[in-house]
């Protein structure tokens, strides 16, 4: 019974750190869920999402490609360029 509050606090702490990096709350929550609450993977996903977004790619396509490529930047970029 004591695990849940600790996991929840850990989740909130991770979300808070990601929000402080300037990511939107909805995106942070979505990324954390997509990567089973791995802050490291969620942070990498959000970083690449913002980067590819700045390059002019569509957000829904970026998300799909990053998930398929497991956040591998070069592979994801190749996929996005080919679309």
C-alpha cells in the first residue's frame, strides 16, 4: 500500500521537472503515459518533438514516427522526410 503514493510523487516530480523545461502540461502527461512513466524517455520524446516541430513537420506525424522508431532521432528524421 505504501508504493502507490511514492510512485505518484515520483510521477509528479518528473512532470514538474519537464514542465519547468517549458513543455506543455498535456504533452508532458501524454509522453509520460506513452513511455510507462519513464522520465528519461519522455524527456527525449518531448525534446525531439519540439525539434522536429520547429523543422515544420506535423505534430501527429512526429509522434507516430518517434514511437515507431523508439525516439531514435536519425531514423525518425528519415521517416519524416520520406512521408
